[in-house]
């Protein structure tokens, strides 16, 4: 995912077609519905434009600080017995994204893309932890060669979101906080870290920003 400026606003390129469509609908509503239609069209256009905003972010701390892969609210912090790509138990941090959050996904730490897997599935409410296993999802596995550490980021489609974008490629090196994709219209993003090698700083209910909020530190 890359960001460019549209009318002075930082906007994800993936949103351009929908922004153009929303503008066309807004003009049509104004033409056919007068002031009321114009107001509805303006509200629709503002919503779509706001959804695809993509502000610049600066990761805090050093390379041992893991940053949030998404904007939203922390919905889960807990260990799981198994996780694709990782070996052994993992700490899972689940982040719920509402339609009002920035939906660009970012790399939680610097690493090489060593695992990519897409799975079709259902569209349960993204607040439900079961959505991680049953919904449509895209896994991105990162290998931190300096530490010999594996981390997995999972993009999960929600009840409204039906489009996952992952631009990362196998063998690509991603910097900490680098953009690599997005989920369109409400979703869940999870990060899995090896249990015992990570000290979390966040708890359920905390608000986080992708590429900017520290989730915790590697140990």
C-alpha cells in the first residue's frame, strides 16, 4: 500500500476508485435530489474519503519495540497453543478496526517476508475471536533474521469488510512501520509473537495507531 496526496489529504491509492465512485454518486444525488440529495451525497463522499486516509507515522523506540500493525481498539491479549508459521505457543494481540479507523496495515517490526497464505471463509463480526479462524483472512509471516524470531500478522475480513489487500511479496524486506496492505470497511488485525519473548504494554480496550503505538518489547 502506498500513500499519495489527494486534494491535500494523504490517501491510500487503493481507495482512488471508490473515492471517484463516491464523488460521482454525490454529484448525481445533488443533481437529482437538490439540497437534501446534495447533503446526503456530501456525507457519503466525506465518509469514503475519511476511510481511505493514510497519514504518515513514525515508529517509537528502537528495533526491540513492536508497533501496532493497525489503528483500532485492542480486543484481545492472550496466549494460543498453536499458530501458523510460528513454532510453539504464541501471544496473540487482536485489534478491532471500526469503519472510522485508518485501515492501512503496517509491519510490526523489521523483517523479511517468509510466509504468505490466504484463506477464504465466513464474515463473522470482527469483535468475535472466532473470526480469526473462520473468516476470510490473509497471513503475513515475518522473519527477524538478526534474532532468529518469527512473527505473524493476520488481516481478517469482518461482517462489512469484503476486500483484503496485501501488497507484500515473498522475500521482501519490510521496515518497522512500513505499509504493506489494508482491509476495506471494518475488520480485525492480529499479531502473533513467540510466547516468552515479548513483554506487552497494551491491554484490552486500549486505542492504538498503526506504525505509531508500541504494543510491547521483545525480550
